[in-house]
C-alpha cells in the first residue's frame, strides 16, 4: 500500500516473490480487508505443546505405527492424523508448515532433487523453507562445527541434504532475497594449503 517494490517486501518479510505478488493482487482487488480475511499458514498453531510433541513423536516413526495405512508421511497423511487424534482440520499449507516447524520437512521428500530428470537440480519451496529455518540456527544443527554460518557452510549443508550445488554468488542472492544476509558471514572459507604444510 506504501508503494514498495516486490523485492523490498520479500526482503523485509522473508516471503517468496510469488507469495508477495499474490498478496499484492488480493490487496489491489479488495484492499486490506481482503488480505486480512485470508486464512494463512503462518498463524500461531492451535495445537498446544503436548499435541505438538505427540505429533513430532509420530513423525519420527512411520505411519503404520500409528494405525495409518500409508508407506510414508505426506501432508495428507499428517492431516488425517491431526484430524483423528486432535479433531482439528487444517489446510495443506498449514500442515506442511507445521511439519517443517517441527523439524521434519525432510519427511515430505519422495524423490531426491538431484535425481530428477530434466533441468539441473535446484531447491523447491520446502528446501527454501528449510534453508530459511537453518540460517536462523547454529550450523551445528547440520553437523557443521562452527558458531556462525558462512556462504560456504550453507552451500555445504544444501549439498549434503539435497544434493544441490549452488555457486557462491547464487547462494548469496538467495540469502539476500530471504532478508537473512545479516546472519551469514561474507567471507569465503580458506582453501586448503597445498602439500599439507
């Protein structure tokens, strides 16, 4: 409403370009009231801490252990579990975000991106959500013995988790677009010395 660019809003709020464009279109059609009437995935969870712990325990296992006929956890399967155990029905967007918030975003993956035919491998929305989340935590959550993220450490974490290789400049663009560049050191990791000495 103040006339800011899409890029400015993306950086300020940590949203994707598509989300900002969608919200802008809604505002242009119906004003602030239309935007406020949306049911979005980012609202505070109505699941209390005990329900969230129970859900996390379930996600750490397999659906069959919880009486659900499915081979793996998907957004739909988790939604069914929530409805059955807690009597609550959530949108797919909300269930997906809940799974990611509980640290089980990797359960949503069925095919490694690096093995997908066609275009070269790249992160999808779940991968971007994971990246945004880990930048706000210590590198140690990814098994990296360091206190602060650097570009190289992030690229190493993405490569280890998704098999995707990004250049230094592309990773920096992603982090900047997410509005998280202040959390990542600009320096490159030093190259190993030749000859080991």
